């Protein structure tokens, strides 16, 4: 993050008092605001900086910046502002912009118009707040600043009743003779955008079950790449324990060209009931910063045996914050999320789809995500017999050649998976289970009885 603009701002305000500013959009720092282009405007989150040397006195040395390209004078781009900036608020905003050539009203590359408005009131003349317009010098980076100790109301005086200003609109080429690409960088405001760090330990909701959680080594599901993704590695070192204490987590490297890809968690022989527990799928995600693909995002989906007609999924995608742990949930009980329900309400698959709609470059620039603490509702209320399922064990463990299972339940199948989730062996009920041909390491045994599936970690010596 370049601090030149911040330094200038603080120098100016030092005469009248200290004013802290916060970065809301800086591509190099993987901090980006949600942007929506209108008309035929084209917004690109990350492009190469067109000029790192001008002006000489205050160059913008960012490697990457954002751009807007329009084919008419009034196409625009809209950013989501921090919710509800009300009239009367002490407010400031600043950013940098660049065009190849000079522009002003009805001349050259035109002028830049900046406005604030409320999404429910719209952009009409009486609803919006016009910030100062900006002419363009051309061929060098310029500073745009706006500051008010008391933010004005809109012309109708209704902004606070509607919840305040929640949108920032930029028209890059107003009344231009020759429309050019507008580049911009380093949007800063005096409104804090610090995000609350998650508690280090994820909390398992009452009557929920861990589907995948490295902290207590709970792996009640097999894991595989889905929709083109295949690079899934379990028990990888965590990028940070700040916000999630598991020392090892699941790592997914998305390096394919499929626009819908991610991870499938499959509890094929049992499942979970969508309206038990808290009725949610909840997971922790850590996306590595990768400016080539913009803001990382996630879609959560549940199905039964891959049937699209049983699908429950988030409406759209949820934006993630790069380089920190995020916790995201899908409310399975929300009818708006349901394409259809199974007859018994049981689901056995969870899909995490990353950066949907984006084709990932396979030439050495993958998108990397870490996953942990995935929980889902339990299969239903437990009977006395169900509780007995929790009272059996595998012995000896660690295992040299074979193991036995101590239980009073009738075993239907025993499936042994490696740590990446690949099925290695399948047994029916036997006195001993021979794994002498397996390499030394950690394996997961899924033991199915008439009461459900129990998962136990095996250490093979």
C-alpha cells in the first residue's frame, strides 16, 4: 500500500487536528470494494499500472491498479459504500486517477463525475449528492479528494430516512470528445474497515456435527475436487492460527479452466438432516491474495447424491477477505435457498465453489484456498442405540498389520480412506481388518452400522 497520499492528507489535517484514514480499495494489497458497471462500461479489478513515474514529485508506484473503460459519455461504475453513511457525518474520501490525455467538459477525454446516493432512492437529481467534478491533466496520476466535517443531505432531505448514502458512483468520461480508459487506485476513507478476527476455536453448534475439522481430527466425510478442480491436500500447514487455531488444515489449489469448480465433501453412506441443529452449513475459509482474480468469493451448495433437484445453495456468492480466516454459512432452512427438498430432508454432499465464473490460469498462477471447521446439522435426534454407536473403538491403534473393531453394533461396511480422501479399501464385517499392504501414515476408517456412520482415525506403523 502506497502511503504517499495518506501522508499528504495527514499533513494537511495536522493543522486542524488528526484524522485517520483507512484503505478501502488497493489492488496490490488485495483490498477491493464491490463494483458494478452500468451500460457498456467495463470494469477490471486488476490491470498493470500504466504509469509509475508521473508526476515525478508524487508518482504512483503500484504494480496493479483498477480500470474503467466506457463506450459512451455517461456509462458509470458503482461501488458499495460502508452501510449507511448518514448526513451530518464527518466524512472524507480520496483516491488517485489517470488517463492518457487531458479532458474537461466537452473536450478531450472529458471530465470525471463523482456522486453518492442511496440504493433505494436511486440516482435522480434530487436524490444524489454531487461531489466535485474533476478535469484531467492527462499522462500522470492525479489526486481526488472530498472532505466535509458534516456530510450534506440530498436535495430532498430524505437520505437519513432511507438509511444514508450506501453507493459511490463514478462517471469516467462525461462529455468526452474521445473516450479513454480511466485508471484508479488507493480509495481511502475516514471510516474504519477493520474486520473482527474470528475466535481461534470454531464452535460446534448444538446438534450439529463436524464434517471436516482438523483441530479435533474430525473427518466425517471424504473430500475430492469438483467441477474440474482436483488439487486437494489434507493436513497442510495453516497459513495462520490467527482466527483459526488448527495447526493443519485442508488446502485447495484451483488451477483449472472450469468456471465452476471447487471441493465436494461426500458423506455417501449417511448424511445430515437439513433442519436439525442450527439448520446451517458453516465453514472457515482462508483465501490467499491473488490480484489476478479480483475479490475471492464462495458459493456453498448441498445436494443428495448429486441430484440438482435437491439443491440448496447460497443466493449468489459471498465475498471473502484475502489473507485472513473468514466464516461463511448457508441457512438450509431458508426457503429462498432451496431449489427442492428431499423427501426425508436428508443430504449427504456439501460443495464449496470458489471464484465462480472465473477461469483460473494454469500457467503458474493458481488461486489457493485453505478450509477448516466445516460443520453441518446432525442426521436427526439420537436414540439410545445411536449413543451406543459412539462407544466402540479400533484396536490396536497404531496398527502394524491389522486391527479389530470393538462394538456391540452390527457392522455393514468398513471403508478406509487415505488422508486426501481417496477410498483405499472396503471391508464387510470381519474379525480382523488387514491393512498390512498400506504404507505408513494416517488413514480414516468410516464404519457403517444400522445406526449410521462412525469415523475413526487410524495410524499405520
